[in-house]
C-alpha cells in the first residue's frame, strides 16, 4: 500500500472521529495529515512527510487556538432579556455599602445590587444588566 494511501486513511479516520466527538482541533490535525499525504504524492520521504504533517497540523491547531482566544465569548445567558425579564429594568441606588453592594427596592421587595468590577460606584438611576445568583448586576445610566 502506498504511503499516501495511509495518510489519506488516517485523515479520513481523524475526520470521522471529529464528527463523532465535535472537537474542532482534531479537524486541524486532519489538515496536517492531508498535507502529509500531499507530500507523499510529491515523492517526499517518510521523514519529510511527518515533518510536513506536524508543521501544518500543529500550525493549524495553534492558529485556531489564537483565533478562538481573540474572539469575544458568547454573552452570558443571565444577561439576555429573552431569558430574564429583569434585564433592562431601571432601579434607583441611594447609597453603596463598603462591600460594593447596595440595597434597592425592585418589584416590591428589597434586592441586593452589585456593580461591575473596576467601576466606581455612584448613586442614582441604574439599569439591570444581569442577574448573578440573587443579586442584580447594575450599570449606571448616564
């Protein structure tokens, strides 16, 4: 059996396993195996085929990891108005406590409000942006 055939079989197996498991990184390695098959078709020796497969597959994995790391994540489900009807509502903060919380009156009950990390707390009208447990994460309305 030709070396390129072995590379193509390995590529097909990797793609098949990727379809079952859903790991996109395995697909990147399959690209490297396909590059090894193309190197075999070009007449390269076994060592060159392995090096080409490793460089292309490894490079594809690193590139995909960098792209995923830079891309913003999906918004939290807790911040979606379609999931939580409190998101977007307005509350009035009269005073912030030393621990970064405030007691606000909302829907006829007392709630604990928190602000985003790194934000200087200010009194006044705030918009509910997310529910964190049983606390309202609020942003100051300009």
